[in-house]
C-alpha cells in the first residue's frame, strides 16, 4: 500500500501504511491485556536505520523464543520500516540539515485479540511499526557528565519465567526499578541483578566494565543480547582492545576503571558512580571517549553534538 501524502507522519500496521494518528490496537489485544508483546527499537542516523539486519535477527530470535509469528514476513516489515523512517525523518527535518534530528523507531508484534475479551474468538497477530523524534533532552548532558547507577531491590526476571534472550514488553520490573533508583538518586539508572547477585542490565541499557585494555560484559545467560553492545564489541576489537563475556557482580563495577552503558537511542554512555561510590576517577574515562568517537566516525555524524543541538 502506498504512503499517505508527504505532509503526513505515517505508521505501518499489518501490511499497510496509515497516518500515525490513525494507528490503533484493540484494548483487548493480548499485547495490552497480558503484556505479551515482542519488540525491537531502532534509531536512525540522517533518516537511515542503524543496524537493521542485526535488529531483524534479534526480532526473529525473540519471536521464535516466544512461539509467535508476525502477521507479515520480517523482510517486508523491515522494508516498510526503512521507508517509514525516511518519510518521517524528511518531515522532521524539513528545511534543515538531515543531521539536525533523528528518529527512534519501534516494531512490535502481539498475538492479537484475546479470546476472553472478544466473545471467545481469538484474533490473529498484529504487527506495527511507528517512529518518534529522539528525546535527546533526557540524556544529552550525560555524554560529558556521565550517569549514576543505583543497586535496587527489584531483581531481573528469572529465566524460568520467560527467555532472557527475547526482547519483550513485559516490563513492570523496569518501571519499579526506575522508580526506586530515582528515589535514591534523581537521574540515576537502576542496576538490575539476578537473585544470586549476577549483574544483568539497567532498565534501558547493557552494561560492560573496562579493566586496563579489556572490556567484560555479561554472557547471554545473564542479560539480553544487545545490538548496540555487539556493535561496541566490534569497535573495541578494531581499537585493539580485548573483549570477554563473564558474569559480573557489584564489586566488579566498583573496582573497574570504567563502566560503559550501551543502548539504541543514545548509543554509548559512561557510568561514573554506583550507589554514590565513584567508578574510576568518577568522570567519563578515556576509552569511553575513544569508543564514542569511533562510533560517531562510523556513522558519519557527531553523536554528542547532534544530541546537544536536539536537546
């Protein structure tokens, strides 16, 4: 189905483009009623999706882990996502340089209408793509100042509940962890661990520690495999750094030279304290700055400069 007129921000749902304001999913959909939603979030650079193949691979793995089939083939979904991103980015930056702003883009798949709320008739899966301007005001200053982490009482969901390698929308534990961390230190991000103390992730980012010239990140049994974390690993290898996967604990972060955080919207940031205790020198470190500069060079855009302008 063709795109709506060029002046209309669009979304995509189950094989058709539509004005974003017309996007609708039933309140009786299992994605809302049960939180049974598989998802991916991407971002653009100059309106082009970043690492779409890696995100498509993870979405495919997540769907398989949950046993859910998207309403349309994933190549069609990601082709629509690329077209939607270019269209909505052109509207966002009309009359400005293409690097003046960028988008976040979400793909989600739900099982469809829940039979219990639709007279016993279950629906078919729903697949949606939509975008939004990146909210750089929330994190722009953190590139230079770093961020704080807080240990929280909220634990990572056990693997016996759902596969940790599936990116899903059942996120009450993130909501509660964010609230607890903010109460302890405004602006801090929660550090979620498993019941045995193994560090998993923050509510929005993968975690890695730097000791000398070696970067260590949790294995895939401990945390969701991050697309941005994998890109950081590639940058680290290109810079001659060592990389390893090993379970991490709170003391590993406290004793690290640097702690790195990766996430799709903002790419790479530095955690400079944990529970009020400085990490390393208590400021963003040299390897963080080197790797962030390499990230910017790779995408042909000053990531920090763009975020500060957008904020």
